[in-house]
């Protein structure tokens, strides 16, 4: 837009007025002092010219463009960060779980080995204890057997003594004759059966031996025996008859 400025030509006008005043002064002074013809020089003047100034309106600063917010990109970024965090969290959880599983497995393996060792030690202890018990039982049984044998031997002497007291061998008996008889008893000591298991070859000799057993009839001393000893040694007893007379 073009416009006139009143101050734009004030200065040239003042300069023009001043120049005209100076010219008039020289003319007046020169008229009285010097009548010589002088060449009149026209005063120089500065032509005044109306200057029109173009005032450029200041350009307005460009308005900043409004910042565009990409909500979709932000959402994608949030989702990416969330997935990244979730992946990291899941990876950490998986790592922790793997460590826990490994620790549980190692603990279970240690406990299994400890149980196996304890079980092995228990079995070895039981086996050792069983061997000790068996040895003690065997020793006890041996001692008991020795005691039973000694006890049975003492009662056997009673039976043999009584049977031989009742035995009268016949005149046909000869030195070297031998007769074996099986005598069966009951716990009261009573004789219930007599059987010749091996004869001497002499019927009279064998029959005399058999009658000697029947005459004994009962051995009441056997009532004092433990049942185990009676069953083992006296339920069925073998008697051997041999003549002891040196005159035969």
C-alpha cells in the first residue's frame, strides 16, 4: 500500500527557503557596496522532489504449523513397548521357572539318592542283624540241642536200666547175638508198641528182648521231659539187645 508522508518533503522545502534568503542577502549587500556590473549568477537550488516512500509492511512471522499427533503410531509404539515388556517378563518368568524346576529336580535327585543310601544302609543293617540273630539262634539251638541230648541221655539210661532189669535171655543165647527193637511211647511214658526191627537169628533171643520191653510197661519219669525233647528222642526209641555175660 502506498501513502504520502508530510515529513517526507519538509526538509527540502526548508532548504529551499534558506537558499532563497541567502540569495536575497547577497543581492542587497552587493547593491550598496559595489555598483559594478556583476554577472548575476543564478542561485543554485536543490530541486525539491516529492518522494514517495514505500513502506513495506513487516511480514508476519509464519505461524507454526500445528503439530500433528499420530495417535495410531503412539498406540503402535505403546503396544510394541507392552509386547516387549511382556516378552521380557515372560522370559524372566520362564528363566525363574527353569531354575526352580532345576533346583526341584536336583533336590528330588538328592533326596532319592539319600533314600537309596538310607535304604541300602537299612538293608545292610537288617542283614547284619539277621546274620547275628541267626548265629545267636544257631548257637542257642546248638546249646539247647546239647542240653536236650544230655537230658535225653540221662532218661535213656533210666529206660535201658529198667528194660535190662526185666530181660532174661534164653539158654540158647550165644556171644555176639544182636537184636534191635523199636519201642513206641506216649508222653506219659507208657509203652504202646514194640517191634523187632532187626532180629538176631534166634527166635527165643528176639522174643526175650521183646518181652523185656513189655514188662517195663511204663516210664513215668518221661512226664518231666519237655514235649520237644520227648518228641525228638522218646516218641519212638530204638533199643539194642546184646548179651553182656562174659561166660557166653
